C-alpha cells in the first residue's frame, strides 16, 4: 500500500510537470495534437498506478517522450505554416460578406443549427447582422458584425476618454504586494499615505487595487468598500 | 529556440534511461544465462553437488540483479525468473530431472523476454 502511495505521488508530480511544460491551455482551447497528447498522458499515467507490476519508469519515460514530441511539434508549427496546417488544420470562413458559404459548412460538417447555436454563443441572434464568421481551429466561431450593426464606440462618438490603465492588487489579505508596487512605479510610502488618509491599517485591508494614476479601490476585511 | 531547452533536457534523460537501462538489463540477463547454462551442464554431467551449489549461487546473484533491473523491467517477469530458479534448486535437491529441465527452459525464456523488452528487435516494437 505504501508503494502505491509513493507511486501515486511520483506520477502526480511527473504529470503536473509535463502539463506545466506543455503550457497553460484549457481543454477547449487545445489544438488537436495537444488534446491527443493530454489524453495519452492521462492514460499512460494510469497504467503504472493500476498495475503495480509495471515499472514506474516506463510510464515516466513515455510521458516525457510525449512532452518532447509535443514541444518539438509546437516549435515546428510556430516556424512553419505547413506544419501548423498539417497538425492543427486551418480556420474556415463560414459567412463571407454577409453570405453563408454552404460549401465551407459542408467541408467542416457543420449544420445550420450548429451555426445558429455558435452565433447565439457570440450574442448574435440574427444571422443577417453578420458580415463575417470564421470557424477557428479550436472550434470557436469568431464573428464580425456588419458595420450598421456594430455598437457605437467612444471613437465613433468622438468622446475623449482617459487612457487605459490596468489596476493591480496592491494589498491582498493584509499583505503588501511589492511586485505590483514596482509595476505601478510607486512604493510602500505612497501606499501607506493613502491608507493613512482613509484611516485604515494594512492588516485591516482585504483587497486594495491601485492603478498608475493613483485611483484605488479598497475593501476592508469587515466588508466595507472604500 | 528557448522553448526547446526543456525538450532537450527531457530527451537527454530519456536517452540515458534507455541506453543505460538496456546495458544494465542485458548484462544482468546475459550473466544469469551463462550461469544457468553452466548449471545445466553440471546437472546433465551428473555433477550434482556442483549443480546444487551453482543453483544457490544463481538465486543469490539473481536477487542482487533484481535490485538493479527492478526500475526497468516488469515485476512479473522478474518473479517468473525467480520462481524458475527456485524450481531448479528444488528439482536438483529432490532429483527430479523433469522439474530441473522444465524450470531451466522457463527461466531461459523469461530472461530472454526481459532482454528483448529493452532491445531494438522488430518484435519488441509491436
């Protein structure tokens, strides 16, 4: 039983390491080859766990070999369009200039109901509003609305807006995040000044987000939002 | 190209494991097969005392080999060789010629199977 526990821990570490090396992706966003490798890794890891006669090294070597192949293929795919096309396929334009390309739909075996469902997932309920729709390799549908159907932007309305800035968590659970402060080009002193102004101690802060213009949101541990 | 570094390290680990694993397993199997052949010759030439000693020695040697090859070889095959070697020792003590020869063949087949698993023979791929 102890050996089973040790084997499980080893394989857990190996599989986590393998998936980590391959990169962060959700199952739905995986390319076909990535999905195959992920499925194979889980299957291979299960064999030495189920059969204690199997040496664990066999499983580890097989998992590492799959990771090596996956990395090599992904690097080749980055360098060469043909490899990328071969391994992952290519995007297909389903709606072009407002017209549905039925031949393209047949080539990807997509029914009208599938198309309508995918459009609804993009908050498009009327196919007539669509100028272009592209079925991506991941299976998602990218939609571009006709210009008459696009919502007006600040640029269209000629409204001046403050430039975008990313608020970062400066304090979480009473702890100052120094990396955020250096990214915001400020220091602890400036942060403590804000806290003094609000009459809040660092230890009382549940979350404080700050942007580079000094705008902040402060949530105290008692739930009060400042 | 930086992305290929982890792949290179893993590949190195894989090749080292495969290469040194093959050498280690082949060496242990070959040594045992040679000792087994000499034991069989002793037994056939009615040199029973030498065969008895030889059988005990092979069992001891195999126990030491087990430790070295256990991370690389299926446990069932290791146990099969172990069982056959003990069967040979039992057969020699109890003067059961059939038992000795049967277990000799079983041990030989299991040892060859262990060596084949690490080899590049076509049969081992499929």
